[in-house]
């Protein structure tokens, strides 16, 4: 397993998703295979199953694992939804090869599929699709649910044009985001690590484009589950952090300084889990406050 202390994550992530074809991929494989992650993947699959059942949809036909990595969550999902077809998207060849081996070992049928054909009726039950993300040329409005677990999408330097074409420059988003990036917390203790407005703006807009891509994949009224690292329960976060999160998620249904932006998801619920998976963050930031916490699952409905 690659030693996280020897990896310069900031430099590695400049390569975009290709960073996961290097030592970062080995580090991630070590993390994703440990007990805390195994438990988390099972809990997320269980949560998604229970929630879809609650929506009267216990047997979805199409699920998407967005940025599936080396596939441990895919295996948990395939166990929980024996009748669903699963589209697994990721940019890293190395991660997808590992996913393929992992799925074969656990007895699940999978195979590589071209991005444009990933929802075709014919094909393996689990479709492993190598693609840079976000990708707006993937078939639209097909999935019953899309799941995005431990997001760490790394745009490559040449990707900005693509982001610009898919919402990064949308006027109403730019206006709201400019305010959200500049506002400061009432309590300075709540201030987030990134408090440079330019960097904050870029992060919020980039992640909102990714949420648009999640919305692109899922059917109207379909479900989206995002699993984020977290230091606290979602409702314990400051009001400003909650509003920024909803903006990123495309689920902000209130005005910011009398300005509005489009909501394309509706926020439904959230569940927090205390877990050692938070150490993934600590390995990258080396910030001791990232040694405690866990993750939370947020659920959305596509509108
Ligand atoms: C932190 S891992 C999470 C993997 C998986 N969701 C899990 O929880 O095990 C992030 C994954 O995102 C993929 N990734 C990062 N940036 C990407 C991009 N721009 N396009 C496609 N895949 C990307 C990496 O290859 C890696 O597999």
C-alpha cells in the first residue's frame, strides 16, 4: 500500500483523474479496502435500498455509481439490488481494472462498455465505463438513482472550457456564487479552511457543474445520493455552509441577497455516520481536526 506521507496530493491531483493511475490509486485502494470503508459502503447501499423502498421503488432498473473507483461500493450495491443494472463511471483505467477483478471475485457479472451505449438493453449487468467526468454526452434521464460516494473529482487543467460550456458561466449562478464566496461566517470559528473568495468561488461553481451532470443522468423524480466526508451532522453546520452546500447540490430553493438560481434537485434528507473514513481527508490535509468525524449521506429528488 502506498504511504500517504510520501504523496504530494496537491501536485498529484493536477493530473486530473490520471492521478488515480499513479501512487494515489494505490493509496486509495488501501483506504477503500479497510474495515471502516467496507462498513461505510454496506451502510450506504443499505440506506439507498431502504430509501428507494420508502419511495415505492424497491426494484430500480438502472443505478449509476458516479466515479466508482476500484468498485467496493459497486459490489455492495450489486448485492443489495440483484435485479438492477448498474452503470459504473470512472476516469481511471487502473481503478476500473481493479473494479473488474473485485466484481469477478465476488461473483458479479461486469464488463467494459462504451460511454454512449452504457444504458443499452444488451450488455453486462454491471457496465464499467471509462470516461472523464463530468460528461454531458452520456445518455440523459435514464437512471432511477445515481450515487456519488466520497467525491474527489479532480478536474484536469484543460477542463475549464468544458466546465464553462456546462454551467460554470451561467449568469444567475455566477451572481449567487459571487455573494456566497464573499460572505463570512458570523462566528470566525466556523470559517472553512478555504477562505480565499476566488478559490471558494471556483470550488463552488466546479462542484455545481458536477451536480448538473448527476441531474443529467437521472430521470425526473429519480433519486440522487451524495456521500460526503463530514466533521458533524449536516444540521449542525453553520447556516452559510448549509446554503453553500445546497447551491453546489443544485438544491437551493431560497434567495441569496434577493437573487435566485435554478434548483434542479430537491433536498430530501440526510444521515450522519461517525467513521474512521474521515482519515482519507486527514491524509490529504494533515489537519488534525480532520481526524474526527465521519461521513453523511444526503438524498435529493430530481426536479
Ligand atoms: C476518492 S475516489 C472514490 C471512489 C469511489 N466512489 C469509492 O468511494 O470507493 C475518487 C474516484 O474518482 C475518480 N475521478 C477523479 N476525478 C475524475 C474525473 N475528472 N473524471 C473521472 N473520474 C475521476 C478517480 O479515478 C477515483 O476512482
